[in-house]
């Protein structure tokens, strides 16, 4: 098979695996993880083959046309950036599937969990390799939906449901902003593919729509990547099971916004707006996220807030845009995915084995769980930015970006050092406190985690070490191509573990010193943060609730006003509008018909029929009770049907007969159900008003029909159908042939509507059954019907 | 309804109308008629039977839930359209075969299947409404 087909298969594979996951889990229990992990592992290997080509600067594209008339394709673009993301997603994905096998062992809905997480994996893969805008957007929203399902996995708890909805509203809403942004880019550039867009020079930046496009794209990226003030959904998303937090909400999905910014950096970046907005939001998010992390004692929440901070750091470095900053972003992207994924899984192991995630309630576990301790330590060293770990390289590279001697650079350097020092303290609080000190009695008997649980974090932690040790190879294959893709021009990352005295090292030392100080005073720092937050009182999280409540209140108010629930008001409004449209338009344009021409010799039987119709109408108006009126309405309908028959429309006439019969039956039935008083007791003014509207409608229709029939009849369609009905569609009845053949697709839609209407009315009839006793009867009927069927 | 004449005649009338509705459905391609009209006639037949003998009897007589009939119709109509795709022609293209049944050449087509789908949807949906209204109207 060729590469294109294989790549397409690789992109579709997670969805296929998601389909078989529930069945497989029923069959194999938690060991299904070993089988399901083959899918991401195979994808990882497939994309690994692109590594040499991409490292030498090649860009692999491929795909299929999707909607050619709209210039929309299902096509992918694999350069250094996509490939790095792809390898992270599939590599960590395989480990996460294994970890989920152990973590949710015995959970009754483990199969569903596997299905959701694989579905997410497929969406995320699609997102990072998408070349066409529409495909990018579709996968972007799919990741939001998968995240919704995973956060709300434990749907019996209200907190999980709320967090899921919040994440969906924030990231899904951001996705709509992104769509608008992409549409603007499409309009300005005229291309629908990223690979073509990237070849644009500064034209986009000079376009008058640049700012609008930028703001919309940033709206999408900032919500997805939890930038302040949209960060609140991410800590709440910790309601999800830990594998989800490790995978979606640290390593992959939240990086989608970062990915988008990196991807568009060559065409949108470098402008004053870009260099103002991104670093500003980034550094704010970094400091606030890190400070909020210190406030928590739940290890998952601490890690979640440091993820917010790290995302801020990434956005800031993309925004700074200098060569060192861009390279730092590329390095930190991978480093963060490795250490944060590992730390989340460690927190999950502790939770799983001890029953608590609060680090103040744990202690002395080093002898019981030596392996977990080692993993946690390795990950924390990388997160703290200590040699010889990958995190150190990323941090050094970032600090090199602050070597310019101006106020802006110094300010960013100080804030970054502060944020990093806080993250340092949090990292070691998670990695040391539960393991050191005196043994605290945990809720469960503690022993080392099973292999399914430790394989994932162990591999990630080891990777964090080995990449730093063999940095030359890693830079050549991964870091440099990624940095080149972000920068839009060839870049070579050179940083290594060799000591190089200078400003970056000094800033690193300062970070570590501050971090140690923070770590030692963590309890005091936390108390201070609690006081500060209590003083502020309000936060975006509460703001979100207020926003939703306000929205619901507005919707209720508008609905109450527009739909009071009185049927007669709706009918009056509808018919009044019909009358106005029919009468006002000819009045405005002076398009009244000429006086109709009455032929002198109308045959007697036609006159008789018209007399019957008028008689029927008269009977309707004077009828003393409703039932008589309904039946009299049928008289008029039948008379019209006869007129159709006389003028050569037997099909129409047939239908009219049946429709009249049935509508009389149905109306009569409805009347008996409604239990109205048999006679009509409207007061006179109301009767007069309704009569006026009715007469106006009738007059309007009469004028309209006269005007329409005054236009010469165009026979071209008649001729067409007469000519082809028999010869092409083998039918002599033109009306029927049109319905079932020439315009068959329309009919298909119509009968679908008929069916849905039937369902809706059935539901309404059941709903109105009202009292409990009737509901019980209805239920009994239903079961009786089901039994028969 | 109490009238003995009506109760006695209703089954006969209903079966005649049902037969007629199928006749109208089948002749529809060349003479006035078709699935929609046929369906309406069948619903009227069921309505008459329901008035004479009660909704329960009608439900027993048609065996399936009316909405299931409508669903089957929609499925038939959609598959009539999809068959064309498998034959490599655009969606909804009419396809014809002329098998000889008892020595008589009978033209059959996806168009006929489609029209039967229309018939079933109309019968199912409208009778579902009528029956559920009639059912609780008497309470």
C-alpha cells in the first residue's frame, strides 16, 4: 500500500479501535488495554518513518478531495510541528491506554472509557495533521466533544457534569471564533489549505482584516489552551478520571491552541499586535496559574494549575518570537508533555493505591512504593528544570531569549523566573511530600502499583532523561524541525547539557533558589494565597455561572414574551401577517390585477358546484356548534375537489377528497379531546376582529391568484415532463412520475417530515395525557403494543 | 358507535377500501393514483374501522405499531434511492426489471418500491395520529 493510503488508515484507526473497544473489554476485561494499545503504537511507528524525511526539511502532504465544489479536501500536512505532535499523541496515547487498563480495572464502564479516549485520540491526530481549514475546524470541535464526554465520564456526580458542560461551552465557543477567523483568512487569502497559506508573505499582515482575523483566531486558541481569563475550565476538568487529565488536559488537547498559534506564527506572527497580545496573556497566565497552584492541596488540582501556567509560558514564548524564544517553545512543548503526563499518572497511582490525592494527608510512602517515587522524582526534576533532564534544556533556551538588555525583556524575565520558581515548588511538593517524612496512615493498605499503572509514567520519565542525554540526536530529528516549522524558516537548536556560564545559568540558579525557598514555606504561601483569594471573592469560574444564569434568564424572558402559550394569539398573529403581506405588497408596488373577465356562458353544473361551496361556507359561519361547523367545512372542500376534477387534475382532486375527509375526522377528534364548550362564545368585538382578518386573508389570496394567473403561462416544464415522462421514466401519469421519480429526492424529504410530524404529534398527545393515572394507562398501552410487536 | 348497520358494514367497507388503496398505489404510475393517495385511502379505511369497533381492535388488526409501519416505509423509500448507488448511477435513479411471473411480464422498479414507501409512511404516520387521538377522545 502506498504512503497516502497508509496515512489515511492511521488517521482512521483510532476511530475503528474506539468502535471495537467496548466489545473487546467485555471479552477480555481490563486486559483489553494490551490489545487496544496496539492501535496507537502502530500509528506511532507509521509516523516514525517520516522522521528522517521531515528532519531533512521535507514537508509531506497527501489526501483526498472531499467536497470539490467548495474546494474542500481531506488532506494532511506533515512537517516538523505536526510530526512532533503526532508522535506525542500516539506515543503517549499508547501509554495512556495501558494506564487506563490498570486505573479503571473492574470499572463497569471501562469499555466506554476506552472508546471515548480512542475517539479523542483520533480527533486530536486529525487536528494536528489537518491541511484544510474545514478539516481543522471539524477535528477541533471533535476534540472538544470528546473532552466533554471524558470529563463527564462519571456522569452520576453533579460536579463532573458541570465541569463537562463548562469545558464544552468554553472550548466549543472558542471553536466558533476560530471558524470565523479561518473564514476571514480564507476570504483574504483565497486559499483553504494551510500549506498554501504558509507560502503567503506579509500580505495577510497588511490586510485591513488582519486584526479581526487575529483576534478571532486568538479567541479559539486562548479558550482551548486555557489562557487567563478562560483558564477556569481546565482545573474543573480534573473531575475526569486521571488518565484523561494526564492525556487531554496536560499532554495533548490543551496544546491544540498552542499548536494553532505555532502553525500560524509564520503568517500571522511578528506584528506589534501579536507581540503585544501573546506575551501579555501568556505571562499573566503563567504567574496566575502558578500562584493558584500553590493554593491547592489536591495534587491533581496543583498539577492542573501548573499546566495552565505552562500553557501561558508556551504562548508567551511564541509571542516573543525571537529565535531563542521559538526554539524554547519547541523544546518546552515536548518536555512539558513528558513530565506533566508522568506526574499526573503518579498522582493517579497515589490516589488509586492510597485513596487520597491530598499531599498533606500522605507521607512516608518511599519504602512501600519505591518505583513510583523514582518516577515522580525524575519527572519533578524535569519540571523543576534541573540537569540532567529535558526540562532544564527548555528553560535554559527560554532564559537565553531574555538576553536583550531592555526593560521589557527584564520584566518578562522576572515574571518568568517567578512563575518557574512557583512551579518548581509545586513539582517537588507532589514528588517529595507524599514519599518522605513519617508514615501517615492512608485509607487503604499501600503497596506498589501494578505494571499497567507504572509502565506509562516510567517511559515518559525516562524519555525526559534520555532526550537530554542524547540531545544532539533529539534536536536533529525533533526539536530543530519543530522550531523551523514554527518560525517558518530553517532553524537549528543547539542547546545541550554542557555548562555554559552566562545570564541563562544565573536566571536558572535564581529560579532554583527561589523555588527551594517557596518549597520550604509552602504552607505559609498557601495560607497567604487563600487569604488573598478570599479577599477578591469573585473569579471567572463564578463569572461563568453568572453568565450562564443570565443567558437562561434572558432566553426565558424572550420566550415568555414571544410565546405566551395561547394558541389563539399565535393564529391571530400568523393570519394577520399573511393578510398584511398579501395586501401590502401589491399596495406598495401598485401590482393589483385587472378586473377578472367573467365569461357569459358558464355551464350550469359548474355554477352548481360553486353554489355548493359557498353554501358550505355559509353553513360554517352560521353553525350553532363546532362539530357542525367542522363538517360544513368539508362541504366546501369537496366542492373544490370536484372543481379540480372538472378542470383535468384527477390526482389533485383525489388527494383533495381524501385530505378533506381525514381532516374533518381528525379535527372532530381533536375537538372532542379538547373538551371545549360545544358552541362558540367569543364576544362580539373579538368576532369582528377575527372576521376582519379572515376577510383580509381571503381578499389577499383572491387578488394574489388573479395576479399570478394573469401572467402568461410558461409551458416549458409541462412540455419537458410530457416529453420525457413516458420515454425516460416509463410512466404515463406525469404527476406521479414527478413525485416519485423526477423530484423523488424532494418526496423523500417530505415523507421524512410526515414521519417526524407523526412522531411529534404522538409525543404531544401522550404528554397532554396529564394526570398520573393517565400516564400509567399510557405506559400500559405502550407495553401492550410492544408485546404485540 | 352504536349503529348495528355501521358496525356490520364497517369491516366489509374497510377491506374493500384497503384493497382499493393498494390498487390505487399500483396503478399510480400510469393512471391517477399513487402512494400518497393510496395511503390516505388506507388511513380512512382504518379510521372507519376504528369508529365502528374501537381503537384496540384496529391496533390488533394492523399488528405493528403505526410508527413502525411509517419507519419501514421511510426505510423502503431510502433504500429505493440507495439501490441506484450500488448500480453505479446517481442517487434516486429509477431502475427497472421485467421478470415474467406466471407467464406475464411484470414491470418492477425501484420507483415502485419508493412509492410503496410513501404509502407506508402516510398510512403509519397519519393513522398513528388519528388512532391516538381517537383512543383518548372517548375517555
